[in-house]
C-alpha cells in the first residue's frame, strides 16, 4: 500500500456531481473526456509538470453508489493558480491501493472499476484517481494505474 504525498492538479471538472446509476457516470465522464481532448486542455495548463492525465473521482457523498465529482487534469507545482476556464484540485496525502487496468480503453478501466466496487478493499472514499501516461498511448494495449484511497490498517 503506497503512501502518496499531496499534489496539485489543474484541469476541468463536471459542473455537477454524477452517479453510477443507469450508466450516467459513463455518459458524463465520457463527455468531459471528449471536451478535454477536443479542446486540448492539457496544453492550456500552466506549469504542467508532465504529459500524464489524471482522472479524479472525489467529493463522494458516501460510497460508490452515491453521487461524486469528476475531474480531468495534469499535475502542477503546489500553489500554481488555475487560469481562466480551468480549476485547481488538491489531492491530499494518503494511503492507496493500486489496480492496473490492462487492455482496450475504455473497457479495461470500466472492468477494473467493477472489480474494485465488489472487492473487500477498505476504501476511504477520499480522492481516487487514474493516471494516463506513456502506457496508454496505444488504446488497444493500454495500462492504466488506478489509485484507490484506502483506510490504513492499525494492525
């Protein structure tokens, strides 16, 4: 279980929370992905530290069956301010389990999340995020690391 240090992202977010009910999150998150790519949002992020894209699920109203917020962006130095049309999101330090989705995008990631939802992982429901980097350049043979916030065991 890796411990991740706090970091800042800048990018775009859904205007309101979404939910996994009736496939709504697939439509909402897919729409945000389309906007992110078609508007080349990554190129507009000030002080971008790497070309990796972070997809963040956060501000959960409860567990995975409840509404949550969704964000897409890139990592920037702490304190970097978002420019017009973009928003900043701070990911707090925390403990994470990492699940790697392998295969064809986006199906491989959706399948990994289905497994996460039915697992006995001690989820903390703090920000969870996917990292899209060099291993996702070929969408037919991709690897996406999914960082799931977990509760640290006291044992």
